[in-house]
């Protein structure tokens, strides 16, 4: 295929993980914008906020007390979406009114006691603390016999619906495989059955060879704007070694995961010199007791911003009714992110050079 020509011609790209198409319209990037302008987010400037539910020593919204924690802090969500004990109910009238109860555990993990310390501004030790907490949460939840899936995710910024500016993520564990991991599971399994290799290992090799969509990498991880990206600056973080879940990462790889997450989030913040909003999360093997050797650990970043800190992409119209669509090509997005500095803009001196 002539990939060069794709960069100026409307076309569809196939997402092999979700087995769906995205429409790419590169000829449309100059389209004028007279629509919604968002307020740029103002990053929290205080290390401790007496009114924050998640700061150490404060009272939470539900009335519980947050202890004076000094590193990471995980607690059961005071307003959980799922409950561990529910009556088993199932309904399937005519295959049309289908419902069933699901049980689950929802937790919140504060990344640090500091109200203003986001992932891109953490040092290696602080990042390692977050990664160890993720691994600890994943491992302990995975051991619960009825837990079949553990989802770790971070909503960063008001634009993504985060309800609190204190850096944190959520962890939802439940008894059934949710929609998107289930679709990825099917794709990874059928690729393995057909080709006797791993879809994401093979994909990463192609991307490393071509390099046009690689944003950054280290010895253990690579960040790529996927060929089939939907969001303007969407990225995929892939482990270079075939590991099925975070708990399989070796000592050195855990440090390198912190390094790669810091580097991609600094690039994101630098892109529009703002606390770049996103939803991110890890996809890992199901936790039903089977080995799931075909699974390949990865993280998705889905940021909504399009052309500045104040203009976002809306998933509306054609996207809601027909198919996802993008104007900026994944290759241009990768090039933009690649040219960003890995010194955070807030750490630069007034002269503009890194401090
Ligand atoms: P988000 O910012 O991603 O919405 O996550 C914050 C979560 O923290 C949210 O699910 C919980 C909310 O229910 N929370 C508590 O459990 N206790 C509180 O005191 C505040 C927020
Ligand atoms: Zn706080």
C-alpha cells in the first residue's frame, strides 16, 4: 500500500484490537472553528488544600476520615459504582430485555499526599511508589476468586470529568469482563490462534521499524500514536517484552514504566502548555485464574484536546451515529508529540531554557 498517499486522501483505518474502522480525513485539518472554547484549566498551586476530600488528614465527602498518609493512599470509594455483595438477578425476556447483576469493588488511589503533584512532575521514587501501588492493588484484587477483571484508570482534569483535582486514579474490579477488554480479549485470542504470535508484539515490531508513529521509548516500553487512533493525540504504551499484566514486570521494568509515563505526560503538558486532560488506563489479562498467555500489557491515553488548551474534539454527529472520524493524521500527531521537550514547561526558568 502507498502510505504516503494516505496522508492527503480520505480513507478508513482498521483497529485490530476493537475490530472497527476509523475514518481519517487529512484534507480537512484547516476547517474553521467558531464553536465551543473551553476555559483553560488552572493547575492546583497549593501542596495542601484544607477543602480537598483527598488531602491527608481531611474529612471525605461521605464523612470518613482520610489518614495523614505520607506516600500513596488507597481507599474503598465512598460512592462505588459496583457493590461486592448483590443478590444474583438475571433477566432475558425474548433476548431483548436482558439484564444481570454484577458485583465489584471500587477503590480510589491517591498518587501522593501532595495536592499539586501530578504524574509528569513526579520523581522516579514517587512514580515507583504509584506503580508498586497499582501492582499491589491488581494482585490483591485478582486473587479474589470472583474477580475476573481489574480496571485501573485515571481521569485527569475537569474536561474529562475528574471530580477532584488531587492527583488520583480509580480501580474497579468486577465479576465479568467489561465491553472493551472483552473485545480486545477476542482479538488477541483469535490472532494468536491464527498466526501463533501476539498481535501487539507484531504491531510493535512494525511500528519500531517504521518509526513514524513512535513518540518516545526506553528499553522496556514504547509510546506510539496508533495507526488507528481516534482521539487527536491518543497514544498506546506498549511493553516491549510480552508480559500479560503489571505484576509480571521485572524490577527494572517497573522503574522504566515510571520513566515512560513521566515522559509521555510531560510531552502532553508541553504541547499546549497546560495540564493536559486525558483518560488513561491499563489493559491487562483477565483475572479468572486462567493464564491468558495471549494477553499483552498496554496502556491507552485518550486526551480530548485538538488544537489548543481550549479547543477539544467532540465525539458527536457522525461518530455517534456511524463511525469515529479524525482530521489530524496519527503521523502528524506523533510528529508534534515527538518534537516536544521532555523538560516540563513549569520547570523551565523565565528565560525559557530548562532550569
Ligand atoms: P474521579 O475524579 O475520576 O471522578 O474520581 C474520584 C472518585 O473519588 C469518585 O469516584 C470518589 C468519587 O466517588 N470520592 C470518594 O470516594 N470520597 C470522597 O470523599 C470524594 C471522592
Ligand atoms: Zn488534595
